[in-house]
């Protein structure tokens, strides 16, 4: 029996002969250390039902390529939305300028893989537009019927299907199809003239099927309503230094921002991270193990291969409190004598790859969350974090709590508003006094920004107990 044939490549479909494109790439890379031709075709759609009506519907399709030539620490990059041999040759000539006067040795090609972490689902065209808008209207009606205090509902679907190809100088053409879907619900409640909002989202690398089951979107509505009602009863948060218990899952965003970026290879190669040159040193409390894993099937931050063609993997960064590694793309790995870890990522064909996180988390421990809370005389339980600001060079952060409660005499009491967590990542890692037994990932909503590029990511952690963390608030 003959093996099924692959569909035409993006190059073939555009009338570009692969051999001719390869010749242009090889000529541009002669004497360079690395490089590739990255080709992409992407379809995306977002539909928003807001204020009882269909407020917006957006569809976008893009196609293009980027050609990169790497010589030492210099990279030449040219890209175009015109997928033709003439455009590829022009880009090759421009990118080759990076190697003028340079003579290097081509880096080893990425290892091969047969792994496939997701299907080739199509969230954009898998459901008719009328079906999507009808579903959003149904969710809106369901939410408004849940509680008379609801005054506003916003529901959205967002999906994309991204096809990528990577042509390397050794002649290999690597291909990947990447679906991505997300459903989001937000509700606003009002009582005695006061309004508060709660939201819930979920998604991953698949079609919408799982997240549009009634039990799935109804659970999202109930979670958004629960958060809104909690905030409706919240009192002003006191400020000061106190013990803090963080809930599991999405709160791993603090780890991602305050610690994860500092463990990316480019920052450490340049010596501008708080973790630069500290491999083998204790940087966290005993029991703290931090990892990045892009090889988890179906998760939002996962990739079968990264945007340089390297298969993703599980990379341990901190093990039992000791710094043991960084996340690398091919450039940072080559320049530091390390192996690529499958963390070379780019927003689109118009961007060069950078060392970026995929799914980042901290392993669970053995302490029940209830036991952590029981041991706190006066502190804060942060169930959910919102947005924050971080300085990558020193890890200093400020994060807003979207759902938080006072802890008084070992019990969770009043919900509070206006709570912020203030500190720095390296110090926070050393102030972890208990690690929960309830590790969880976020529901599939993360987006990470770096150098003007945004990519989908995942975060995860167990509940954590932290000593001496500064809490900003509105009451003294």
C-alpha cells in the first residue's frame, strides 16, 4: 500500500520551484553560520457579541515569507508578502549583507521528529459563520438569565489556522499546521450603583468542538459570574508586607513574567538578566523546580517544531532551587555552546525568531492549600492575577489581583479590591515556604509579548505560600 501523499507545499501552490528557492537560500548563506527560508499562510477570524448584539466580526488571511542569514551575532532578515521566486531572490540578496567579510561554519541542522502534538483542525472554517453567531447569542441569553444583577455580557470566539514551512540549506522542507481556538465570556453586574466585572476564557490547539459543548461554555459563564459577584462585595485591600498564598493555574503568569523571561537565552548571553552567569547556583527555595515544555499535546503554547524547525521538548530550568539551564533558540545555543531547546519563536513571517517561552510552570509539591492558609495569621489569598509590569533586567514586578481575599487567623474572610503584588522574581523564588499539591495549567488564554512580538503561551503552577511579599492596596 502506498503512503498517502502530502498536499502541495506553500511554495508549490505559489508556483515557486523548491529547487530554485533552495539555490537562492544557499547562495545567501554561503559562509554564514545559519539561516532559513520561513514560509507562512495564516487564516484568522474573531467574532464578538457584546451589549446584546453582534458588535464585530473580523476575518484576515496573510501569506508571505522571511529569509534569514546569521553570521556570528549578526542576523540579516528580509521578508515579503509576495511569495514569488523573484521576491525570494531579492530578499536573499538583502539578507546576505549580514555576512559581508565573514566566514563561518554552518551550524548542525535541527534533529528530525515524527511527533505530532495536534491535528490539522480548522477553527476558522470548521463552523459556519451563522453557527458561530447563533452560539454567541445563545451564550449571551443564558448568561443574562443567570442573575438579575447582570447588566452587560460580552462573548467572543477567536480562531486561526497557521500553515508554516521551513526550507533549510540542507534541502529539508519542514512543515507544520497549527490550529488555535479560544472562547471568552465576560459579565458585568450591578448592585446599588456599583458595577464589577468577571471574565473566563479557555482554548487550545484544536477546533472549537471541545469548548463549545454546552457544559463547557455554561461553566465559563458561571465562573465569570462568580468572579463578578465576588468583586461586587469586595472591600478595600490593606497595604503592607504580609504572607501571601497564590492559587494554582493561571497565577503562573507571575512566574512567566518575573522569572521566565529572565531565563531566556538571549538575555543571559548578553548578561542583562538577573540570572546571567548563575548556572549551578541556588536561585530559589528548596523544592522549587521550574520547567518549560512545548511538547504537551494540544496546549496553547505547544509546537510540534519551533519556528526554526527544532522539535520542542521539556527543558528543566531550575531544579530543586538550583539554576540548571536556559531556553535557547539556535543563535543563543550556538553562541553559548548549548543545545537548542526548541524555543525559537516568531509572531509571523515578518519577524525574526527569538528565544521565547512555550508552556512554563513550576512542579507541584505536597502541601494542601488549606494547610497553607491555616498557617497564616494575617495575609492575602490571591486566587487570580490580572495584568502586570516587569523589568526583565532585575525581575521587579507589579501585578494586579483580579480576585483576592483577606486571610485572618487561618481563615479566608472578606474579598478585597485594589490588591497588587510588588516584588522581584529572584527574591520571590527564595521566599516560597510551601508548594501545593494541586498543580494546574491555565485554561488556554496566555499571550506573551517580547520585542514587539506576541505569541500564544501557557503557564502553570501549584498553590504557593510566600513570606514577606509587599502588597499594595487602598486601605491602611
